[in-house]
């Protein structure tokens, strides 16, 4: 049975979905789209509303609002490969999205603490509405 996050957004992992620390994500490399042998097509999805995303997001994150994740889960899982990283403001919505994608077979990893923790760790934020997922499921070049 999948446990729900508590009122503060502290995550409780469900089957196929897990939380990872900001440091663990950052250690894999600064470029979310960089190919690695163990994560050849890993992608970072920011599941906040477009206005929230535009105000500040992790560089390279692709915006797919939580409300679209369920209807696009099969598409996103097929296009992103086995590993999908998810982020939101605090980690609550991204853990929900991770569970949805895990139900479609993805190795879904929610960044604990979200963009708040990212910024508090002194890591950079980008602004604006780019990038978006293109027809090929990747960020446009």
C-alpha cells in the first residue's frame, strides 16, 4: 500500500517511486540531459504550474504540470527512458508524480525538498518558460 505524504509534504515512498536528496541528484552531474551509462536518457521534470516554473527552476528542467502527468504518463515514460527525476517547490507534488510514473514502469525519483532545498543549498535557478518537451520527448536544442 502506498503511503501519502504528511501535511508538511514529507514524502513517503510508494512502489517504484523514491525520494533522493538534492546532493545525490547534483552528484550525477550538472546537466540533467547528460548521458550516463546507468541513466542514458534521464530527465528532470518540474511538475509545478507554468508560472511557478517560470519564476525559478533547476536549469535544464522540463515543465510538465502535475495535472498533466497522469494523462501523459505513458508518453513521458516511453520518451524519457528508465529514469525520471521529478521536482516541485517542496517535494510533495513531485512525489505524487513519481508514483504516477512508477505505475507506468518508470524508475521515478523525487527530489526531496524540491526547488526550495535546491536554492537553499546555494544551487543556481533559471527563469523563463523554456525548455518544453518537444515532439521527440526531449528538450529542444
